[in-house]
């Protein structure tokens, strides 16, 4: 009996020893796994990632917040200046504004558009023609159907030297008979600040009275007169174009 008991105790001691070793091994493995690895090389603080896959930190990212704000403000100011420069509009040039011109004669139309415009920009300054540039100051009379004759002593007619009928609205004028070579020519006329471009369509015997041109109804009406007798004889600036 005594020998059997001793044998049994010996086997129990062996089992206990094996269990203790197993526990020690498990604890050792756990401790080793939980210990943080220590890099054996210096880490570049300018890169984030592993191996060749790196995200480089830009200088802007490393700048102080105040520096980034100042840079952003400078860029915004530069952009604003560019926009302001791109929408700058040049002021319109001064123009001569016409009150009317004879649209039935193509030469007169071309001469009128070369001289001025009837449709200026709202902000364009208005100017008068340079009087020293071929303009002449002279006396202008006026006529209408009632005092217009056909050259044969017949009055109350629309006959003219050029064959173009005298009309109520036509922007036409007559010149002295000695200037018949001007028939068909455009002529610019300024009275006050009103400027028109008419066509020479008639001649008359009024040079002996000291008159330079004779205005048809369309002309003196644009100059603000409603009756031929109210016009009488007035001084105007004129220039044959």
C-alpha cells in the first residue's frame, strides 16, 4: 500500500509541473505581443505612409494658420483687381448730333453719317462742328409752295431746277443760279445747336439780295419754325460736303 501511494503522488507532481510550465508560456507570449515595436530608424516627419506610397506634406500645410490667411487674402485681392480691370469701359468719344438728313439721296446719307449721328450713346458728349473747317457764315432765306415758281413765272408749284419735286418734309435747299454745279450735292447747315444735312435740288435768283441759300420747308421746320414767314432771313453756318 505504501509503495502504491508514493507512485500516485509522483504522477500528480509531474502533471502539476506541466500545467505550471504551460501557464508561464502563455503569460510570456501575451506580454511579448502587447509590447509596442520600436522603430530601428528615424521617421521622416514630412511624410506619411509606408514604403513608396508617401503623402508629402506641403509647405502651405506646415505654415502657421495666420500665414495661410494672409496668403489667401492676397490671392483674393489679386483676383478682385483682375476682375476690376477686365470690366473697365472706355468713355465714348464726343460726337456731332444731327437733327436730320435727306435720306432720299445716298450721297447725302453718306456725308451725314461721316459728319455725325442721330443715335449717339447716352453718355457721349455732344460737340458742335469746328467752324474753321470749311464752314461759312451766311444769310439763309426760306421758301414754300406758295412762293416757288417754275422759272416761267408760275407760282404755287413743286418744280425745281433738278427735277426733284419740292415737298413739305424734304430736306432740300436752293442755291444761287450761278452755283448750279452744286445740284445734287449735300450741304450741312447749322442754326444754333441744330444741325441738318440737306441736298441741293434747286436754284434761285436771290444772290442779289445777299442770300447764300434758300431753305425748303423740311429744313426751316427742323430749325423750329412753323411758318415760312416767321423764318424770314437768318444767319446760319453751312458747308458743302
